[in-house]
């Protein structure tokens, strides 16, 4: 992988936050000696997913090959407008912004963003990231992709102009830690946007769908906006429903 030195300057060890150096097809923490491989151009910061994340990593790895097709079929059959149009305007993406999507999946939000940005995407599922890389080629878009957990971001403090998440936080192993991480890597003044499905969708669709129900059958948590996990001191905290009530959108600004 030829890693742009400017990108290397933004990275840090997800466990210790020490700066990293580029090694032979890997990133190295010179303090601890810990090395993180770079596979197929994607920096790998995940050895084994933590806690409940493992279950959803397996689920998304299995869904990944058919994920985009299923989404396209849904919109074609239902004739509904793309739900992303309902929340993309919530993102504040100035010209030339450095943007981070936590849980980038197959990259479905990227085509809705302006082209003059520096885009970073992280995901738990290797399968989803590979689909994302494939899509980037189709869309002639570039991005820096990372395999890791939202709870442990491999970035230095205060480096992103826009930080957002769509579609997974309801069942993260540690939602509070993931939110704290999104805040840590955002520059002061950044609006942070968190979107995920409401319980209505989880109980009526995911717990019923033959491809997903086995993962949700043992899930004892209900899906709801993690507004109570936003740390004190954040400004302009707002939660509203989007996508005809199928998703919530939690936004706040880092002071
Ligand atoms: C429904 S998909 C949404 C993908 C993309 N954000 C979109 O809007 O199309 C949810 C994604 O969250 C990822 N994910 C789930 N738990 C995660 C975690 N703890 N850390 C990072 N990504 C996670 C999954 O691998 C999956 O790609």
C-alpha cells in the first residue's frame, strides 16, 4: 500500500493513541512494537471483534455479497425515494472537508457527498469493506478505508471536519465508547450525526427477515437513539425521526 504521508499523520494506535509509522505493508507502533497489516490496500486494526460486535461482524460478512443488490431491488420494487435523501442534508460537509464515516459499509452514502472531500471510512466487516472498495472503483471515487471497530478509532484527536455514523450503533458492543471516539477525532465545532433504525424496523423487519432473524433472536436490547450517552458539554443536542419514522437522527456539536 502506498500510504499518503498526510494520511499517516492522521493515524494513531487504536489502543494507545500513539502515532504510527509505515512498515513493510503494515503500520507499526514504534513504542510498543505492535504492527497492523495492510491487506488489499485496507489498514487492518481488528484482530477479533469485541463482545456482541462479533455476532454482527459475522452477519454483515455474510450479507455483504448481496447487500447492494438487495437495497437496489428494494427501491425498484417499492418505488420509494432513497431514504438517504432524508438525512444527508443533516451532514455539514464544507468544501475540501476531511470526512469520517464510522461503519461505512459498502459506501452507499458516498455518492451523495460532494466530490472535493477527503473521505475516510471504517467498518467492522471485511466483506462490507471489500464491496465498498469495489464500489469506489465503479463510482470513480477515492477513499481511505480501515478495518476496525467504532469503539476504537485508529485516528488522532481532532482531525475530522465531519464525523457521522449510519445504521449500526443500536447493537454496537459499547455505544458510549463509540460516541466518545467520534467526539475525540472530530475538530472543535464539528457537528456529529448519528442515524440508525428505530425499534419498529428492528422488530418488524430484522427480527422477521430470514437472512437476519437468527442474529436478532437473542438480542435483548431495544433500538433507540443513544441521546442519554452524549456526554455533558456537547452543544445543540437534537433527536428527530427521519425516513418516515423508520430511523432516528441524533445530532450534536463538539464545543
Ligand atoms: C446497515 S450497515 C450501514 C452501512 C452504511 N453506513 C450505509 O449507510 O450504507 C451497518 C454497518 O455497521 C457496521 N458495524 C456494525 N457494528 C460495528 C462496530 N462496532 N464498529 C464499526 N462498524 C460496525 C457493519 O459491519 C455494517 O457495515
